[in-house]
C-alpha cells in the first residue's frame, strides 16, 4: 500500500493503491506515517512523495465508512492530523509530485509538504459539497491564504476543481509540468536537494514555518536569519561552500 525506496540519501514514498486512486484509510495513513519515520531513521537528506496510477490521492477511503455513525472529528484529529504533522516536521527537504486527483487528505498531504510540483492536468478543490461534509486536512487555510476568501468559498460552494496549471498560476503550488514530465522533473529536483546543504535548507524550513504559523513580523524574521547564519557558520557545509567558491569549483556537501 505504501512503498519506500531509499537511494543515495533520497527517500521516495509511493502511495500504491491505484485501483482506489490511492485513497487512504486508517491503516494506509499509519503505514504512511511509518514510512516517513523509517526514512527519518535512515538519515535521508530529501524525500519525494508521489502516487502510483491515475491519481496522487483522491482522499479518504470511504468505501466501508457508515456516514450515519462515522466520527469525523476523531478520524481527522487522531488519525489524519498526526500524519500531516509528521510530514511537516520531517528533518529534510520534502517534495511531492501530484498528478490526477489530489483531494481531501490528498490535498492535506500537499499542504504539509515543503515543495509541490503538479501535473498540468492535476485536479484540486473541494468535492465535499456532494457529501454534506466540509473541506478538511488544511484545505481551508491553504485556499484562504493563497486564493482569498471569495475564491476559496467559490471552490467550496460549487465543488468545481482547478487544474494543476491554474492552481500554480493562482499561487497554490510550486510549479506545473506536462503530465509526462512531472515525475522525472520532481525526482531530479529532489536528488539535487539530497546532495545539498541540508542544515541550511532546514534553517530556511524553520523560518518559513515560523512566518506561516506564528505570523512573525519583518524584523523578527530578519533576526531569525541573523541567528541562523551564525549557527550555519559553524557547520562543515558552510566552510565547504566558501572554500568551493574561492577555489572556483562545485561544493561537495555532506549535510553536516
């Protein structure tokens, strides 16, 4: 259901239930969490999340869920949110390659990922109007912050979906690629990050999270940069980067 491959410091986590468009139930989410934790224990320096088949992730697998007795709060709070937090806190750069449908939990997986590349033909939005349910897994925060209140509620009320190309043009995600180029492009960028200055990347990841979650102002962010630069100055990669620049060669970073 969840595949993990680790090569040269890069972990590739694959949602592999193509017959269900990679929709996830509690067991699938637990397996996904375990894959991220295994990759962390292995000390990888970057991670790529993707889906097998026609879709990235169509959301929660509700094929066996009784809507009359389902406790949505418990499922989201106790099962889904901890996995999203595991992904967001991963101690290395994370990338996602999203094609086809990325809805509900699938959208939440992207919200929790550092860098999201999408296929031109991917689909994003809130199909929950047809279920009598609400958008979840961070979807409201993503749509409001990037699209504004009017467009966010337009997507929610109508249930209409945005294409990958439109989503990137609107500022939702990082870049849009032709469907047949997405995976190779994403793997290349993730591999490059896996050979990069990991500690510097993590410093930026922490500062972006602070801006997003704590809404710090300009000068607080500048001070965080000041402190981070001093701390990075004591790393091996910082010294290597300066030496490489002075010697006019490419740096060889070790992530330390």
